[in-house]
């Protein structure tokens, strides 16, 4: 199809949609005009983004925090997992944290085990506590297998902060008990780990949500479209997991 000759690819996020000027604004303030805009960004795990990248220790987080939504980071994750496995074989107790209430999180745990990271060095942190598989028998088998491998599962815990070590050797993650209610002080615990793999429930990219919300397009958990995948703006369409049909 010779797509490279027909399609210009810009590796950037959309920060603003100017409906009147029919253009999108990128993080570097460059403006890309359009005749028709199709929003098909999908949904991704937003944990790493929520923890923040515009900070002094961003370089540490880039080497120690990996999202299953980021295919480009897989090579770095392989290297980090190999490092944890190597150090564990030498007696180190550095932890590999996997965060999320998804099947992808279970797959990430299995991938770490397959790459030689001992189960005793893996902690699966879950914001919720309900089974991740509807079939009770299957969920029991998975839970028993993880326990037999030595993997620790911590439920009802949310990551609220991550701080990279000054030397880049790891990071400290702050977990908060999600069962805290009312005016009670949240129960928090700091856990140091060598790497963090995030695989939580997919959500819309924050900058894209701000852009959609800022230009007044209806958003009800997803970007609302009609039977032609058109938003309320005649020249803006949406498709994929980020879109939903109007009721």
C-alpha cells in the first residue's frame, strides 16, 4: 500500500482540539490542521502517566516503571527483569512489583517467572479484591499456582506515589489501602522495588481527555458517537474502544 509515502506519522499526543480552526495542538505547541479528524486512540493503562514523568527522577522511572500498554518499552523491561533474576540468584531480595486488576497483570507475573525472576521476589498489587476470572475453578487454579510459585498477592492497595532512587538502582512505591473510608487517615506503606510493571484497567489518555472535554465533545465514559461513528461535530469521528454509541 506504500503507506510511508501516503501517510505522515507524528509521534505525539494531542493536547488541544480547536474546532473553529479545525486543527489539533501538540505538546510542542505545533498546530496540525485537519479536514476530518478521526479519534481512535484506544484505551491504555494510565498508572505510569498518573505517577508523573515531568520531574527530577523521571529518568529513573523511565528505566524502572513499565506499562504493558507501552510496546516500545518491552526491550527495557526484558533487561530489567533479567537484572532482577540475576541479582536474585546471587541472594538479593529486590522486588518486582506488578500492579493492576487485569488479566494482563497476571500475564506480566507469568512473564517475570518465565524469565527467571523467583516468585518470592514478585508482588502482585491489586486495587480491588474480586476474582479476575469469572470461572471460579479457573481462578482458583491461577491463584493456587501463583501461591505455589511463591508470588505474594496484595489486594485492596493502590499506588499513590513512586520515587526513584538517586542512583537509579530502584524506586520506592507508596501503597494506600483502598478500604479507607470517611475521615479516617489513609493507611500507607512504602515498598522498595527494583522494577514496577503496571497493567491496570485501561482508561483514556489524560491529555486527550482534556482536549476532548475542552472542545465540548460529549464524553460519557467514552466519546459519544452516532451510528456513523460521528461525534456532535460533523467533521470529527471516533472509533475503537474510546468510542460508544449514543443512547
